[in-house]
């Protein structure tokens, strides 16, 4: 439980510090809400699907770069439990696309509270005027790309 509180505290401090710097530099800060689906890959590839809801803040820290704190909620199609994936992404932003990497921390929210280890997340996506389309993978540091989660989401930026 202490780890969860510490993660939220650090994410809040990072988001606040980055937002202040962004405002001071007249950079744009955007909020988005993303809906999507994900599945496992590896031994049990695509045997089950999860639904995702992910609020996210995009903070432009320099020309072409943004930091994106997020909290992804994941449930299965029968809504039997919820897992949270708080994380921070560092993205390169081009004309109409973005690509980046960061870390997420798996947290079991329903039932018994539990915290996993930090794992890498890699994403690639399209940024329209208000719509964001993202594909991503979440894997482990030890066995990178041998197994993990793969997903896609569609988001609306406010």
C-alpha cells in the first residue's frame, strides 16, 4: 500500500512540476480520455481481451517532446476485476504522429490490493485535431517482447 501511495505522490509531483514549466514556456497542456482494448501475447497469445479506460495529461516540455502521465484502468469483458496501470510516458511528437516509451506500475484495485514491478511501455500513434489513435505494448525488462500485453486505444483530447 505504501508503494501505491508513493507512486501517486511522485506522479503528481512530476505532473505538477512539468505543468508549471510548460505554462512558463507558453507550452500547451492537454487532457485526453482514451478507450481501448488489449490482449496478451506470448504463450497464450490473444486468448483473452481486456477493456481499457485511460485518462492522460500531455505536457509539452520542449519543441517536439511531451511528458504524458496516465492512469489506465483495465478490466475483462465480464467486468470481474480492475487493474490500474499508473505510468509516465516520454513521447517525441512529429507532424500528426508520436512515438515514445515510459514505465507503468501494475496495481490490482479490486479484491486484494497488490502492486507489481515497474514495466516498460512503448507506444506509437496518430494525433489529429482532437482525436488520438495509439498502439502500444507493455512487456518486462527481463524478457522484453517475449511476452506481455499489446493494445490499441482511441482517445479524445480536450
